[in-house]
C-alpha cells in the first residue's frame, strides 16, 4: 500500500477534497462537526480506534450501536427459537413414548 503523497492520483484526490470542503462550508455547523469527527475516527489506526471507543461517553445511542445490523438480532432470535423448538420436540417425544 502506497502513501498518498507518493500516489499518482494525489491531485485528483486533492480536487475532490476541495470540493467536499466547499460543500462543508455551506452546510450546518453540527453536521460538519459530525462528519469531521467521523473522518478523524476513520483515519485512526485500528488499535487507537479500540481505545477511542471506550473513551466515548456511554449514551443509549452508543450502547445500541452494535445492534443496528439485522444479523445481530437474527442470530440470538434463531438460537432462542432453536432452544424452544428442541424443548417442545423433547416434550412431544416423551409424551408420545409414554
């Protein structure tokens, strides 16, 4: 992986950056701050991201952040359904054999 300063696309990316900066200047201040904080977080190395995640204040939004994907909800629900199904089948089988 090459650094940006060694890249041949450096000028193209700089133009895109200038365009984004001019759009940020015309947007809401809070929205611009949020975008810049996200960009700053994305540029952190992965080790510092983990440390930074624990330093952020605990709010309901931060607590529920891992549950925003469907997969996080589907897996526990499937496990619960599997246990209920196994329990029902065990009871039915035991009653049938009795």
